[in-house]
C-alpha cells in the first residue's frame, strides 16, 4: 500500500459489499487494543485497494495499510456425510494515527 494512491475510482455499490463482517476474536481484539488495527472478513475477490476504499468510505477514517490473507475452509463430518466450510478472506486494516474504529467490543 505504500505505492501511493491507486488512481481507480470504485463503484460505491461494490464497496458496500466488500466488507462482510468485522472479525471479533481474541487475536483481533488484542491487536485492536495495542494498535489501531481492525480485522474484517471480506469478499473472496476483494483487492487491498478496494478494502481500503471501503473502510474509508463506510467509517470515515484514514487507512495506513491493508494486509490480506486467505484461510482455507476446514473439512467437517456430519455423521456419514462430509461437508466443507467456506474459504475465508480476511483483511487486517491499519488505521492512520489518531483514527479509531469501535465495534462495541469493550462492552463484552
């Protein structure tokens, strides 16, 4: 993300769909407390630039960097049938200093 601004304008409707849900886990709350990093599940084909634009648009914050990782779905058995969980794409979004996102995790 340190290569300057990406010149493309994104479709706002698409950006509204890029972020699926915030990830509330032990790890995500720990890194959110230590720094200004928030974690989201995102669309499988979302790019770093789209994720950055979506977070800035929806939460009115400035994003410093985005790290993305893919998690393969686990195979699960239900009796005799074998099923598979969906693959997940996760984004760690680092905010610029002075910006914060709060999902109410402190109340839990």
